[in-house]
């Protein structure tokens, strides 16, 4: 298995042939940065831990070079930081017993350039070598440019596959900007409340991100708990933690709307919901 960047990292936690490990993957997450997978697709990781015959695969598209660094990492060069983050991602993959972890090492600027063929070629190669039933991607209303760019490149790659080779379900998950604003009928609840100790361990594997005072571990676990409690006023909490997602599968259909129209339609449904509720009581 070869990718367009010489510094791409292929890691099979249990050892063995990477192509065979990728072929086993049933739940695949393609994210922009190291630690995004563990924030957005923890439910998929748990699904695979809980069921025989299921296997989780993680893909990180960028090299993590531009990350903020403080505390013990303040003086690290970009190269050293990339090496640290690559190792942290491998540690998380080991903890989560992923079948495979791929880190494609593209500079963020190249991912954001729509004409970059290397990024899409790598993604096509990955999607063509596995048959995931569920694919976890960034959501189109995320406020991080690189996240939305990775989503757009993934959709380009998935649309290039013949329809019968496309995944059955594609979900856009929250990282930078929650999805609790979606109207309830647009929300997909992913059960992220399982194995709370493992969830914390996996987020703390990214010491370089947490050490400087950005407590992604506490924030992610708190967000999941808040979603579980606040999504229904009159029901008791069925799940201990929720990650919200938007179903992106319609974007792979023939004559699908474009990404902007699809996303703005969800915002319009929120606008209608707010307007109707106010009208009901005033
Ligand atoms: Zn990210």
C-alpha cells in the first residue's frame, strides 16, 4: 500500500498485512487532524469493540504541523511536533484496537486546495480497498476550514466510486461547532457514552494537545454528557453520552444537491422551527 506522500504512516496495531487490515474495516473515520477521530467517531470505535466481525479504521489526512504548542512542547520544531502527534495517534489506535491507522501527512494548505490530486487519489485508494458499512466524516457546518476541506475531498473520492461500491451510510460528525442546533429530525445520535474510562484514556493519549491547557478530554466528555441530557426535556437519559451527526448519505445519490445547498437547507429547517415555535406562543 503506497500513498502520495513519502512520509505517510501506515500502522496496524496488531501487526500483519496493511491491505488485509484495511479490507476488514467495517467502520471508517476520515478526519483532518490527529485526535479528531477520537472526538468525533468514538461511537464507531465502541461499535467495533463490542461486536465480533467489526473492525475500525482511522485515517488522518494532514500532518499536524500547524498545531498550537505550549508547555513542554513550546520549543518543538514543526518536524518534531509532527513526529509527536504521529506517535500519539498510533497510541490512540492501539488503545481503541483499530484494525488500521493511516496518517497521510498532507500539509493543510494542500488539503484546502480543491485541485490537489494527491489528496483525492489517496482517499480513492483507501475507499476502494475497503467496504465500510459506516463512514464517519467531518460535518459541513464545522467552523474549521481544514475540516470542511477534508470532508469535500472525501465526497469527491466517494463520488468517483461506482454506486455499488459506495458506503451504505456516511455521517458528518461534530468537532469544531456542535450539531445540537440541528432540528431533531436531522440529528443522528451516536452512542458515545460507553466505556467512559477508555474514552478519557484515548483523549489523553494526545498529550501535546491537552498539556498546554486545552482540556479537550474534559470538553469532549462534557459535551457528550450534555447532549445526552439536553436533547429531550421529558425523557430520562437513554444514553450516557451522545455525539451528534448529520446523515450525509444523500450526497452520494445520483443528482445529489451540492454541499452548500444541502447544508443551508438544514439551517433553513432550524430557522423554520424557531419561527414556528415563537408564532405558537405569541
Ligand atoms: Zn481537527
